[in-house]
């Protein structure tokens, strides 16, 4: 079993804060924006829903 030294605990908190504050919001913005772009592009090619 590995000891929890103060430095490793601080590194864990820094990693958690990076993931929670930077990584997840950035990934969600990229995913939602990519989905919106895909819908917009498909509607540009095939027309709006219910058309045809």
C-alpha cells in the first residue's frame, strides 16, 4: 500500500480541479458545438426537417 504524502495529495487536488474546472467544461462545449455544427451542415445539404 502506498502512503499519501502531502505532495501526492496536492497533485491529486490539482488534477481534480483541472479536470472539473477546465477539461469537462471544454469537452462539453466541443461536443455540443460539434453536434450543432453537424446538424447545421446536414440541414444545409438535405434541407430542413420535414422538407421533401
